[in-house]
C-alpha cells in the first residue's frame, strides 16, 4: 500500500512540472508598472501553448472560465506571452478575454535595461 502511495506522489509531482510554462518576456522601454494584482494570469509560451493557473487551456475555455467569474467586467487579466509567441496566438487569447466581457487586460513585459 505504501508503494502505491509513494508511486502516486512521484507521478503527481512530475506531472506538475509539465504544466509550468517557461516564458521569456519581451522588453518594453515604455512599460508602466502596474502595482495592482490581476485576478487571472494567462501564459503563452513560444510554441503557442496557453496555460491558466498552470493548466493547459484552449481559447474557448478561457472565455467560459472568465464568464463564470463573479463580475467579469471588474476582472483583471494579465497576459504573459513569450517574446517568440506568434502574434496570432496572442490576439486569439485577447479576443477570448474580450468575448467574456473583461475590459481590464494587461501585458507582462520585462524591464528594459539600458
């Protein structure tokens, strides 16, 4: 019984590593720091993989998830897109967010070092 529990824990831990998407943020010299925390963070990696709360998600699932929030109009979403992510994928995520009625959307960027 202990072996099954230990095996389950090892498999579970290795699966959580798969859902972490490393993102290389683009630099922005004119970015304005936003000190308020977003209610939702959506990441897009260089291969176009979209994650929400470290879970792989589709564009239609983004809309459904945000519509189920208490007040979509007051929700804040942060898009964290890799510098190599395709423009089409980023716009797809933005359109899904807007379809849900969310108006406050920010893009995460790295601080430009002179």
